[in-house]
C-alpha cells in the first residue's frame, strides 16, 4: 500500500531536521566544489557497509578505470572502512562533506535506494519537491522479483536502474514506469567475483529473509509478538531439531544460520544445541563471502537464492508461511517459486530434511532442470558485469 506524504512526514526524526540544516549549509559550497571536481562519481551502500554491488563497482573503478574521479561514502568507524580506504578516497557517510559531495557529484551511485547522506531528507528534496535534479544510478541490492512500488519511477525517479537478470529487466521495464533507456540489463557487479568461487560442499547456509510486520520492535510487546510468530517457531524449531543435527552429522556437514539485518533485534532468541549448527551474529557475518563459500543454501523467499543459483549451487526453499508473506509483506511479481525457482519448495520441515538429504546424495550438485532455469534467467553469465555497468553509466552521461 502506497504511503501518503503526511504518513511519510510522521516518520521524520530530529536527526532528519539536522540534515535539512546540513543540506542548506552545503548548497553554496557544493556549487563551488562542482567547478573543482566536475566529474565526481560518488558511490556507497549503507553507511557502515562495503560488501555489495557498490563496493565491487568502486573496486573495479579504482583498479581498471583509475581516471574516474570516484569517492566512496562510508562511516570512518565502520569495520569495513580500512579496506575501502586502501583503494582510494572516502568521505564520512552522513557528514557535512558528504552533503557537499552529494550535491556536487556528476553521478550518485548506490546499491541501496537510501544510499545518500540522509534518506528521508533526500527523498523529500528529490522526489516529493523535485528540488534536486542529480543523476542517480541504482545498482540494486538483490534481484527484484516482486512488484515494489517504492522503486517505481514516480516514487524513486532514478536515472538508471541496473538489472541483474533478464526476466527482472523485462518486468521492471514493463511495470515500473521508466523509459526503456533508463533500464539496463548489465548483470550485478558482485557477480564478477562469483566465477572463481570454489564451494565448500560441507557447509549448509541457512538465510531466511525478514518479515515486515515483525521487524525491529525491541519493546517487550514486540518481543512477545515475535516469540509467538510462525516465523520464529519454524526457524528455531529447525535449529533445535535433532533430526537436522543427525543428518548433518551423518553426512559430515555443518550449518550456519544467520538472521536478516532487519530481524537482528531478535537474533539472540535463535539457539542451537548442536555442534554442527552455528547461529552467527549478523554483525559478524560477511554474507557475500558466505554465499561464495557455502555448498548448499536453505532460504525462504530471499533473493540471495538468486545469487546462489547464479553460481549453479543447490537451493532449498522453506516456505511455511507463504500466505502471510504474500498478504503482509510482498505481493507476488513475475517470479513463481514452484515454476521458476532454482530448487524444491518445501512447506513442512520433514519435507525440507528429505530434500536436503537428496542434495547430499547428489554430491551437492544442482539438478539439470534447475540448471536450465538458471540459464534462462541469466543469459549473461560472465565476469564483465562491472564493465557493462561502467559503460551504461558512461552512455547515460554522454546522452545528457
């Protein structure tokens, strides 16, 4: 359901008001700075992160296109800051200087729609009021497979929407209201690092996505609601189930479970008594590296399955709450898990464990019918995704 302007306004916080002041103060300096650096490319993800399409693209620019004046926005206290700073220039995310760079940059590039000095204020200035006419490149965080109104042109006004899969490109092009020139199928930048991956077939990665109606409420009321939810019941039951532990032990495998970032308020509630099953703190998890390393993935509706499938590794879907998910989280788009998914869809735990053992028996190889689906989904399957993205940005700039 689309929010009204007044509903969005009620979510404005004091820090957002401070950023309005920073924006106003940065207006004049940004005009001056733009003359000094007329072709600045500003890149980011979330403020503390450098592990997604944004970072991979920045690394590509510093390595293969060093003539591009590129800066990465990240908080200096982020654990990821040193690896970014070792590549090139950074700016502290959300700072006054970040605002100057954001307003003066030739292009702003992010894997997150909210990848800007302050998401709320920038939304107001860019979309609601239309005061900022900057060029915004959306690299995406995950394959879009549902209809997401907040990414429609009227709600995002992106200059370039980069797609990672062909059916996704066709869906966004036909549904989201952009001109065809603003939508490009170039492949995700992070896919470049998947081609030399050597999977650990003894590792099972369990990565459920989040639930909109349960996220981030740290109050006692929120905790009780979460504990009584089917989401907690089914995932925690799987971790506690001796049958899963025995299955892993039998095949000499191990499992790693990690909650989604939006559910981290409750991650301490998930426990395992098995030495074969590790519950990993989200803050310590390098999700891209786990996806590269793991041999098998268990998820529910998460688009991480599409990254995993890109690497031609077996996926299992555990969808015990599909009606709630569709009614209360995301409505179905072009992708039907039964018809288009990259592995079997399981609704009950016994079925999931049965399918998991079949994967083990098959030496953790993806079945031919799912390999065919991968080929249809990803006709571009090479290590030139960053290169195509770079060319798409250059083409856009040349057309303006």
